[in-house]
């Protein structure tokens, strides 16, 4: 057992931290001004193009992509995780600057693993170049989408085409005008076994019948800088049959494959968000005075700071171990741990950010600090891929399995 | 001891509930559409004027105002509290419809109690008529304003005028174009004893030197429908000396007098918000199915519902008792309880609303349900009149006082 | 609505507080010495007889008993509740000193309401005199006893007798050598409807076949001073048919009737225990110094104290309202509130006592302060009459009922 | 970074688990019977001698001791930690069976590192042989002992002797009749700098003036099987000057050196206790039925189980990383992490054990399951080496240090 980061990780951490200090942190205020002056809330801030060019120049591009075949940096999950953490310090700029932003990362992995050569050429390549963005259309407003069996959108074969009908929401990134391609989950065969009914299909945004209705709000935020979260109606949308990914009935399997890395990335970024929150809390604590003492001298604030540190250290280790398990025994072998980090991370980071907000007084909930928006992201991730309650239920089932077997055999 | 509402309260509850059902709930969607179509976020939705006219017609106007001298309904705090609760079901419409919205209520009480006849005629009357709105400029960005001794804004005598210099924020309502008058807290005499340094003064919004800079955001919301929360700079603002309220050095005393009723109102509305959240949670629970059962049949959701009910019942009783104490022994005699409800209510209601959100999945954090915005209001109130921590500290001091005395005398 | 205690309550509170100060508090150390020197852990400390005689002399006897018919003081639940609270300051001495200790109180109420004249003469009278004690044998080790349908003990008619077979545990008081009578719950008719299967029967402790096996421990305590918590086996125990209480099939109804007042009493005593804990915490806080400041000056301890006060105030009001409801609309009408206080009180008081312990360092968990034993009592009450989870489940069902009906009718 | 246990650890884990299954678990009931039948509560159960002999035979002896010089197994902290965890499954038998029980382990390490050759021969050797036991006399009843500067016991030079006067409590193990030697912390020079005033000295239990007054209780338990927790008075106790350990003024430094490994051991055992609790909770959940379903099928219990697993995984990793840091950068370099595990582990394990208790109903708090006693141990450890609050305060200071420096330099 060894808790040291390897040399390549350390080198990349240093390089990325330098990029954050020199480019990303200074760009925070610039992007805010550009967004405030923008025509509408979905406009990309021009500074992003500069960040992307510079990240690429510095060799900080597509770090998330496993293997080197498609231009990935060849990092393991364990090597990438601490880098994803660092991008969490500025989650609305840094991940995209490195072409490592959700949902594009998951979509690129999906295309790399399951896409046909034609699909990869047409969509994966421009995504890897950072020329276009993509959306993943899974969740539906009418059903508890954490249970894949509930998905109601239909994908029906009609000659050389598939016809798609359904309503999706929380399709993140789809409000971005550069978002050109949607990966849509739907049912091709309602009579197949439960996990063989679904398929995934590529739907270009400009296909007739695709209506991007509106952006969903997250608390009061539109997350415009991320491309928002769209509600999308698919009304008799026809796409060529070759747009289907990996074959009919593969939807559930692809979704499962997509989840593991996605959660690791989310969780590592959340840890970076927690570190940012703790840093701001400490900075505030030493500079603000109330009732004759700085906040840093007040026991209640000290408890927040200590608890935050103690919780972050535990979370990070569990996420890193999960990454290591994915690398060594595969996503399936890491199933329990992947679920564990999904349960533990968003709610813990939410707690830390709440305390950081409280230490800032009214400013903490306002646009003057990044804390309220970071908090809203953490809160939102308590729903991503299903609410915490679903994950706890599933993890408990696995924990109880041997005891159930034992009880039955008695 | 008797836990029954008196007849007048019961009659008014019924009348108000009918108004809510017939007018306010139907107006929720109307107001949302009007706001979405409005020129800017500070525009008042036209439906408000209709609600106000109808509330007045039904005898549901200025219920908050103690006594009958200035047109108040003559209700005690104990009688008004359950009515304020009901307005909390739709906090962005109902309180204003009844001319019972903060900060106007506190400002009207202040003017009724401390204003000169001229001040009352000029400002209190149009406020009581609901013709104009008002703001209360207390909190400052640079200092921990929960400690009044920190207030930095200066109010200096210059002949027949006072000259005001300072920067305020979280001046709620001040973004509303109909907000015509600001009550500003500042220091007139920095050399006086700590609680005699401050004064309050009336500053018409159109006075030269008053700059309403921007609206502060609350978790992404601008609270435009409430008139927002402004940052305001006062730069050599001159007003006639007779604009001073109740005399130099009275600022702290007036602020104290204003707090008690303000907190009761906030807390009662919060309880109404919690009831709304619980109602939505129950409605969702019986209508949503996941993993083969409705949420209502799932133990975890049952725990949320039961805990919510148990906590609401406790909170309401404590708030009602506090109102009764204010009526019978005065605000000073109710000091501990006023602080206790300020500590207990926002955080508990925040917890209930969080669970209601969780039961709604992604929808819960979006604009499709009122829950996320209700949550943001509850979270914000953990800061109002100083953060919870300040109130706990102060309440502990009072609890410890007899023991300290005892320890010293030994 | 009126939050004042009535005159009779105030007078009795004063009289009882004087008795606590003059008699009970001084007896705490005496009883501890007597118990330490006793032959075995079930010996009654001799000081108890003195306390009982004095309480009786002062008119503080059988206050719990509704009506005056059987020698009760004629207090309402609302009048008795604040007196029960005071006995909670010294829960192992004061309730018994007043002949107001569980389970005797519930058993006496049961006999007063459901007992035949002969049963009342034989058992109720000596109980009211404080000459004997009694036990209530309900819970069973093998089943989840919170669901009455699970009760497995059999009570079978055989000529003029009933024959009882079964195993009970947590029969509180049954280790006390003066405990002479057991009220036993069992099934007389397993084929009857679910809530008509059970009956209750009087079993004198010295009946052949009754084996008091052992005392259950509560954490490491035997609760010897309360008569412990016995495991009892009933092995072909024969008692005359007239020992049956109120008729076959009445067991569930009697149990329900017994619960309401029992919970009120428990909860009020718990609030007294919380007040004791808070008092000790404050006393410690002003007298103990660490890192150059008294605990009372440390923010973390201040938070504990403030939160404790805020929670106690809320709990007390809810318990008092519940008592008032029982008096005005009956136990059935107060069902939700009775459950609510059962859910809220033990866990909240446990929290307060935990903080009081923490403020005492190692001493807090030891025999040098009453805190650890008070804590163990509060923790135990999270199980009494079924665990918290069962009560929350049931309360949620009632809260959801109107929504279910609405959902069904749509 | 690598999360695999090394081969030696894996081999020892297997060997130890076999010993637990074959010897220790079967001995649990035996020891309980022997203790129940024992003359007094401080009697050692005879089965312990058998366990010790067998552990030694199997090469499971003194595993805790670093290096091999004094007969230690030469394990690193990282290798020993997972073994200590396993002993936590039966904490009142397994650690002592392996001669790895506190406080002997800390005392042996202390003597190995700081003892003179004579001290080691006289006391370390019989301790390593498991022939005698020892106590560590640090905490005092009159002062907040978490602040070493408060220690009041005096150790004064008088010719060739030292004379000791003071009162200690929570001297764990000192009630054990085989406990022959006390290591006592006291002040030799009150005028020296704060951390040079204290010294440690060896005091044989039978020295005149040593009075072992009584055993402290822990929630009703005497912890007799561990040798209890004694209150000890030192009244003009004279020992030869050569009994001083390592020189005058070294007391604080020795105490610091002793703490790191002690906490790791405590925390690892706590994790083993949590695993035991979780195992019992799962076993109960599959075997107990309430309201028509096993507990394992009820959402609330599933949440407990899932949360327990998630928290255990995080804790274990943090403890293991701390062990690794101690091995690689030393106790000083691991200071933050040592404090972090002390903060996180006892309270988290307490939470898990509370849930396991709740799943067991009344049985959970009784002597029929080990849960209540495990809980009491975890609760007690929230005080060991100072309460959690002291550790959080200290950790926060370290976290804030760079920000303080930065704020000062601006």
C-alpha cells in the first residue's frame, strides 16, 4: 500500500496548477463581465477560446480520455482523478478549457468505445478538437428515470431510419449554440427483457422535429456558461439507421459503462470545489472581525474548518481508491465503491460549502463569491444518475446479499 | 393554558384561506408569465394590483399593524401570527397583496411609533395605502453588521441638513421602481456610548447622491418580484434635518424595537412555507412511483414526512408563544423567545424544504415547482438580522447569566 | 390561546419544587450510599420510605391519577404534565416518592378504568397506597412487539382458570421484591380479527410457573433502583378466570388506552431530565477552564447551551399541547400529537444530555454525575412502545391519508 | 499509489482471522460465564490465559511493537493497522490475547524507546511476556487534562528519591490485580518553560502511599475485563530517582511520542468494532420481521446499512494513510492526519453502533448483544487524549496558519 502520487501525476498537477494560476483564475472576472454583457445567457464568453488554445499548447488537453488511440493522454483513472480535482476549483471554466467538461467527456468515451468508425469520424473527432459540444438525453420529466425501466421515449425502426418520439429534460449543455449532437436513450423493444429494451442513438440537433424548449433552472441559475440544462421534445424525429450506437438493446449496457468514469470525474471535481470553499472560508476567517475577534479565533468557525478538512481527506481517499479499483479490477469490480463515492461526495461537499457560505454572511449567497453557485452544483449532483436514496438502497442490497444467502440456507 | 385560536383569528383564517384559494393560488402562474414577459426583472407583475384591490375589499389589509390609530386592524401579535403563516404559502405574492410585506411592515411600524406627524403624513400614509414601497438600509458590505457598533455609514449635521455618506447592501425592495423612501441607519456621533452613536434618517430615493448600484443575487435569484436586494451608495446625500427619526442617538433603540415583530412575521411565514413544502412532498409521494412502489410507501420518504410534521408543530407553538409573550410582557420580556425562534425556524424549514426538493427529483430544484425558491428564502433568513451563530451566542449568554453570578458570588 | 399555567398548577409546582429542594436532592447522595452498601442490586434504598411518607404528608401523592374517585388529585393532563417534568430532575427517586412512577401509574390507571371492583380492591388499593409495586408484561424477545399482532404469549381458558404460556422481557419493575402483581398481555383467540385476539390478565408474582429469570441491562445499568427490567417466563401458569381484565379480546384496546398518558408522563419527565442536563452543563461551563477561558466563553459550548434551550422550549410546548388535546378531545383526537412527542422527545433529550456529558469530560460518563444514567434512560425510551421508526411510519401514514384519498379519486 | 495490502499483511490477516474464528469468538460466551461467576468484577476470566498461550503459539504475539530488537514482529504501522482492526471485533478479549491491549502497548513502546536498560529489564520484559500489566496515570479529576500545562501532580526530588503527590483518574487497567506498574505524569519543575515542566516516573503499584481508590464507571460498565479505569491517589509516594524515565522535563515529549501509535491503534480497533456492528445489523435485518417485511427490506434500515458501509470505507482509508505517513515521514509529519482520525473515528463509529442497536430493539441495549458495550467504548474514546473539540480546535489552527501568515504580511 502506497499513498504517493506517481511522478507523471505530480508533474501534471504542477503544470495544471500553473495554468490555473496564470490563466484560469484571472479569467474568472473576465468571463463574468463578458457574460454580463452578452446578448443572451447562452452565449459563450470569448475568453474560453483563449483558455482552450492555451491549455492545448501546454499539453493539458483531453486528459480524461483513456488510452492514446484517439488522442487521449493515456492516463489511468487514478492519474486523471487528481487533475479533475484541480479543475473543480473553477468548475465553470477549467474543465471546458481542458476539453474535459461533462457531458462531452462521457459522450466522447462512449463514442470511442461503442461508436462505429463513421460515427467516430463524424462526431468524436470534432469533439476531441473542441470544435463542437454534445448533449446526453436520458432523464425524462414524467418518470423516475433512476430506474432505467421507466424510460418512455420510443426509438422505432422504419425502413432505413429510426423515428424518435419522447420528451427529455436536464439535457445538460444542449442550450449551448455550439452543441451539435445529442445522444438519445430510448426504447427500441418494449417486449425485450428489462435491460435489453433500450438503445442509444445519435440525433443531430438540427434534425427536423427536435425542439429545444427551454433551459431548466438550478435554484436561480441557468448554468448558461455550461450550456444550461435543456428540456427537449423529439417529435417524429427521423435519423438514418446507422446513427444507432452499437446495436439495438445496448442502451442500458452503454449507460452503465458511461456511469463509472462520469461519477469519478464528478466526485473529484466536487472535492476541488470543497477545497475552494475551504480556502475561501479560511481567507474570510482571518480577515473578518465580529465581536472583537476574527472569525478564525471563534470556536464555531474553527469546528467548521476542522470538520471540512477531515471530511475532504476521507472523501478524496475513497475516490482515489475507487479510481484505482476501476483501473485494476474494472468498473464492475468497483461497483460498490463507485456507488459509495456518489453517496458520500455531493452531500458532504454541500455541507462544507454551506459552512463557507455562512462564514461569508450575506455575501456568501450572492454573486460576489463563487460559493452559492458551487453549492447549487453540489446540491444538483445529489440527483445526478439518480438521487442518493437510490444509490443507498442499491448499496445496501449488495451489503446484505451474503447475509440473505446465509439466512436462506439455514 | 389554552391552545385554541380565538374567534376573531379563526374568522380571519377562514377569510384569508378563501382569498388564497380564489385569488392568490390562481395568480401564481399568471404572475410567472407576466414576469417572464416583463421588460426587466424589476417590473411589478400587473396581477398584483388586482390582488391588492381585492384583499382590501375583503378586509384583509394592513392586518400586521398594531392598534387601530393609523388604520391597523387592531390585531395582537398572537392574532396576526397565524395569518402571516398563511401568506407564507405564496410568499412572493400574498404578503404584498395584503400590504403586509417586509420591509414595508417594519418601516410602517417604525414610522407609526417613532415618526413625527409630518413624517407619518408624508411617508406612512402612502405606505399604508399601498401606493409606494420603502427600503431599510442597515447592512453594510464591509463590516459584520450583526454587531451594530460596526456600522460605518456617517450621518453628519450640517446646518439645517444632514449629510449621509456610506455604502449599504441587502436593502430589500429598493430595486422596485415604486420604492420611494429609504430609512438609513448611520452614525451621528462616533464618540457617544456604543448604543447611542447611531441614528435613522429618511432619504427619498431621488435625492442627489443616492445611487442604487445593483441587485444582489440569492442563489441565482434576483428576487425581482420582491423588489430585489440592492447595493446602494450614499455619496454626500443631503436631506433636511427634520428627516431624522426620533432624534440623534435613537438608531439602535429603534432598530431593536423593529426587530421583534419583524422576526415573528418572518418566522410565521416560514412556517407557512414549510407547510407548503410538506403539502407538495405529500402530493408528490402519492403520485410518483419508483421501483414498483409509490414514494409514499417508501420508508425513507415516510421519515421525511413524519419528521417534517413533528418539527412544524413544535416550531409553530414556539412562535405563537413568543407572539403571546410580546403581547403580554412586551418585546423585551420576550427577548429569549424571539431569539429562539430566529435560531430554530429558518434552519428547520430549510431542512423540510430540502426533503421536499429531494422527493421531487430534478424538478425540485427547477422553476417548475416553488420549492427551490422557497428554500433559497429560508436559507437567506439564516442571515437576516445577523447569522444564527450570533443569536445562539447571545441566547447562551443569557442562559448562563445566573450561573455566572452564582459562580462569582462563591 | 393562553400560555400561562393555571393557579392550581403554579401552586403545585411551587410545592413540588420545595419538596425537591428540601428532600429529594439531599436524598440523592444518601440513596447512592445505601445502594452501594445494599445486599444486592434490587434492594430498595431505605430513604425511599421517608420520601414517600413526606410527599404524602405534603399532598404530593398520586397526582397522576385522573379524577378523584379512587383518591386521585383530580388534575387534568395539562395540570399534571408540568409536575411530571419536575420529577424528571431526579427520575430514579422523585416519581416513586410521589407514587407516580412507571409502570405503576399506567397499571393503576388501567385498573381504575378497566378493573372489576374486586380487582380494584385487591390490587389497585395497595398500589395507590404505595404498599406494593406492579409490572406490565408486554414485550417479547422473539418478536417485533411494536406490532401487537406479533404477540405470541398464549392465555388459554381451561374451566374456571386461564393458563398462560410465554416469555416476556423488559418487564420494568419486576425485579423489585415488592413487585407483587404482573399484568400480562397475551392472545386468547388467534382466530379473532387482528385487534381482538389479545387479552390482559392479572398474574400474582408468586403464582406457580412464574419464573423471573434475570434483569436486563441498559448499557451497563441494571436500573435496580427502579426495580430493573425483568425477563419472565410463564410456564403453564394458572390463574382464576376472574383475573382477566375487562373481557376477552380487550387487550389491544386496553393497551391503546394505557399508551397516551404513559407517553405524556415519559415525555414530561424527559424534559425535566433535559433541564437537569442543561443546568449541569451551565454549571460546569462557568466553573471549568481550558486553554485560558472558561467553557462558558467558548463558542462551541455556547452553541450547545443555546440549542438545548431552543429545543427544550419547543418540546415542552408540544407536550403541553398534547396534554391539552387529551383533556379536550380525548386520547384518540390527540393521536398524531401523542406520536409526535414520542418521536421528538427521547432523541432530542438524548442529544442535549450527550452535550452535557461532553462538557464534563470523562466525569460525564461516570458515576460522579447523573448524566450518563440519564442519557441511558433517554436512549432506552427511543424503544419504549416501539422504536421511533414505527411511530414515524405511522404518523406519516396519517399525514398522507388525505393525499392518498385525493390521488385515488382522480 | 497502490491500495493493495502487502503479502505479509495478507498472510497475517488470514492467520489472525483463523484465530478469531477458532478461538476468540468461541471464548466470548465462556468469558461472559466466567465473569458472571467470578468473585468480583476485577477477576480475570481464566480463558484469557488459554487465548494468550495459543496466540503466542501461532505467532500472533506483540505484533504492535515496532522493530525486532525487543521481540517485536517488525511490522510497520501500515502493516499492523489492519491487524488491530481485526482485534476490534472482540475488543475485550482479542487485543489482550495478542498482548496488544492498551495501555500496555503504549507503555511498552514508551519503555522500549525511552527506558533505561534497567527499566526495560525490570518492567518491559515481563510486559512483553504478558506476565504483568501496567497503567498510565495522566488524567486528573480537577483539571482539563487535555491541556498538559494543567497537570497538577507533583514529582519532587528528595535526595536519591522522588516524592509524588497527586490524584489521577481514568488510569485504565489499574484495577486489574496483575497490574504491577504505573507510569505517572507529573510536574518536576513548575518554573520551566510550559512543555519542560513535566516528567514521567515508574511507580510500582505496591509502593506505600499509592491508593487505588475505585473504578470509574462508563455508562454503567466497570470495564472490569479490561482492568477498569481507576482513580488513584499518590500520597507522599517515594520511589528511587532511577525510576524517572529519560530525564526531568521529558514528560511532555514522551507523551507526544506515545500518542500517535496509540491513536492509530484505537482508531483501527474502532473500525473493527464498526464492522462488527454492521455485521450484526445485517444479520438482524435479514432475520427480523416487522409489519410484514424483514428489516432488510425496509428503506430506513437500508439507509443505515449503506451509510455505515460508506463511512467505514472512508475512515479505514484515512487511518491507513495516517499509518503510512507515520512510517514514511514520522509522527510529526503525520500530525494533521493523526488528529483527523481522532476526530472522525469515534463519533462515526458511535453513529454506526447506534443504528445497529436500533435495529436490535430492546436487545440492542442489553447484555444479550455486544453492541451497547461497544457503543460505550466508542463514546468514551470521544474523550480519550482530550475531547474531540480540542482536536478540532488544534487542527483548525494548523489549517488556518498559512492564511494567517498571508493576512499578516498584507
